[in-house]
């Protein structure tokens, strides 16, 4: 029992046959648990203890560390098992896992929202075609997408890479209000590639589009009234 009258966290094996945290074993299809050891699953004589706010407590016996964890109603989590001695930290492990999962979801969400479009140009493109291609780049950047611009060289054009660099520099200058060069022009076989990223993310563009749609709806309602 801890000071709050509740049983201390002892790191008992979870029900349902799940692997014990910190005790890696094979799961289905050869997967291995990577959960850290917590509480009485830490089987070393002493640990280098870190407090809940990152303060260095020092090297203490694992029994003393577990006692401090129970008194604080926290978990003792082994965060660096290969150190000598292992490093353990006092924390609310359930809260830590929840916050980590939220951050991972947000990271995956941001990654999935990043789309790379591709535009292909010839080094001696005519003005009309250039304006058309530039319009596509502008549209993609306004939607929050990255653009991979590829200059395709053929025959003797390969001996004049400066034509591609000048064209890419011109395009980057023309769309600088919407995006910036994330990957400088580089030769890739017969092609030269540059990546332009938008100043705003897709989520920001979508929010602006929704706001604009809402303003239009309100204007229409006023006009009808």
C-alpha cells in the first residue's frame, strides 16, 4: 500500500498473455516486445536514478528506488538498460505512453499530409509551355504540396547543364512567394532535379479554404436577405 491507500505499482504481468514490459519475447510472426522494464521487473542491484523533473538523484539501490516510486505514486522505468549502472527514471508510465502515442499519431498525420508532385521540363522549353508548367507548380504549392521539378536533357543538351540550372533558378524566383527551394538542383543521370516546398502546410491551406468558404456563405446569406 502507498501513502494514498492504493496498492503500489508492482509491474505485475498484464493479463491476456501479453509480453511483460521489459521482458522481450517473441510475439506473433517473430515480433519482439521493446517495452522498457518497469518497477519490480527491473532485476539489477542498483540504478542511476533520475527524478520526475529530470533531476539527478544519483546511484541508489533498486529497492530504494522502488520505495521512492511508491511514495511518489509513480513508476520506476528503466530508460537506459545498457548503461553501467542502468538509468531509471521516476514517471507516470501510463501517462508517458499515452503522450508518446499522441505524438506518434501527430507525426504520422503530418507525414501523410505531405505529398510530392512532379513537374517535368525541357531545358529549351518555349515561353507558353513554361507558363503552363509554372501554373501547375503554383497550384501545387497553394495546396500545400511539395513539388519535384525535373529537367530532362536529351542528346547534346547533356553537355550544357547550365541551361537546366538557369531554368530552375528562374522558376524558383517566380514562385518564391509561395515556396522555397528545399533541395538544390543536382544532376541525376540525364535529369536535373530540384524540390520546392510550400511555405504553408496542407492543414493551413485547408483551414484557409474553409474560412473562405464560410465567408462566401455568409455573404450569400446577406445578399439573399
